[in-house]
């Protein structure tokens, strides 16, 4: 625990020192325009608006007109703002680590493995970068999904549905996991499953309700045009122009069918059901490094309690993502024609192989 506290202190220090990235700048700008017609809304932006208001009340400062500060030249009041803006992400980061620790102990009845899982998540440099420093809502949705997992394995089906519904309202993608949660809950009473499904669908309504604030025209555009707010809606409905149904949708339906048909043991760990869904989506979707956060908690859990050879696949996946992030862009032409296709294909192959590996272990007698 002392090591976790030490790492937490380091993360807080880094959050106050590292200048704002573009994701934070964009979110702050949207938060200041939240009352304007067509201003981008959503739970994460509302949270940013509240944090900015509190910061302005504490410091009496106004938001900077420019954000290109160095680590040494950054004003103290701006360091405080960045720390406050990143605190929710760090809290979700810590929550995911503790949730994974509980899940690992539940699976293996080993406190040591639980501690290892927590540390593997908390010390992962990519988690620090994509989760803590970028401060994007993906980390909040990932936390709520892990919380839903912990609650349902503890027998708290209704509370699990509430957590999953909140995750759906934040980022939508957890709606893909609702069928797997219902499969795992097949052992429970029908009323509990109904509550779980209902709360998940209420989360979907909540997501649509704030997305509609942008206007019905905007919501319809998202069905055929990518935006970070609505993914994976566009990918599921229309992967390529001219196709009425996407490759992603077909692949997901296939995963659901195989799971419901061939996974006979309903006492399997829920994470084994969730991970293939996220990996298959990532394989065929519009791959973006930030979205690794969706599956990374379950990849971390699998790396500890699953087959050790999966560590190699996890390392390759994260290495490719890091290369994508740090790759210099000498010119748009070179970047688009060479770098992106190579990395996308490599990521797609890696995630697909990982999905097959998890599925094979899931369906092999004695591995369930």
C-alpha cells in the first residue's frame, strides 16, 4: 500500500508540472462555451465547467489565452488548475487499480496476485499518459465498467447495472458489454437481470439525452461521421460508406453468438467474457490509441491471472500504441500514407490474435 501511495504522490506531482495537452485545452474551451447554442455538452464537460468555476473562485484568476507554457515557466495558479482538472482521472485510475485487485483476489484467492494486478495497472506508463495526463472521459467509463464487474461478482446485480449505466451515459461503449453482463447474471433471479438490463438502457437514454442537446442534426451526422464523442456508434452502424451494416457489428454478433452457444459454464469470470468483445471492436473499429484504455484494465487482469504468454501480446499492443503516440509527423502525406496504415494493421492483427487466444482459453475444457 505504501508503494501505491508513493506512486499516487508522483502522479499528482506530474499532473501539476506537465503542461496542458490538446485534449484538456479543447475540454476547457468546450466547458467555457457550455451555455452557448451548439456548445459541446456531456458529463465530463459539465464536470470541467464546475472545476473551472471552483478554481476561479479560489484563485480569482481567468483562464489563460494561451497554453504553451514550459514546465518551469508555468504560473502557479495554472499548475493548480491542471492538477484540479486531472484529479478526476487520477481518482478513476486509483479506483480501477483497487477494483482489479479485488477481482484478482476473487479469481485466484491470492492476495499477492491481487497486489500484483493493482501495481501492474497503476505503474503502467501508458496508464499515466493516456489516463492521468490526457484526462479524457474514457478513463471514467473504464472505471465505471470495472466497478460494475466488481459489484456483479459480489452479487450486487442492481448496483452493477447502475454503474454500467453510468458508464454508458459517459462514453457509450460499455453498451457493448451489456449482453455479457446479462450472460454472467444468468444465475441470478430474473428480476435482477431485468433491473440490470433496464439500468443499462437508462444509461443509453442518458447518453442520448445530452448528445441531443447538440441538436438532432448533430446526432444524425454522428451516424455516418466519426466524432470522439459518439464512438462507437458510427463504427457499429456504418463502417464503410455504402455498407448498411459494419464489419464491427457482424464480428460482435459472432462473438455474442459463440459465447451464448458454447460457453456452458456460467461460473466463469466475467472479465473473460468482456475482453474478447472489446478486442474485437478495437480490431475492426477506427483504431485510436486513446481507446486502449477501454480494454486495458481487463488486459491487465488477464496478464496476471491468465496465460503468461498473453504478456507478450500485451507488450506488443502497448508498444505499438506508444510508437503511434510518439511518432514524429514529418509531413501529412508521409504520415497518412505510411505510418498510420502500418500501425493500424499491426494493432488490428495483435488485438485479433489476442481475442482468439482469450476465446480459445474460454472455450477449452478446464480453462473456464
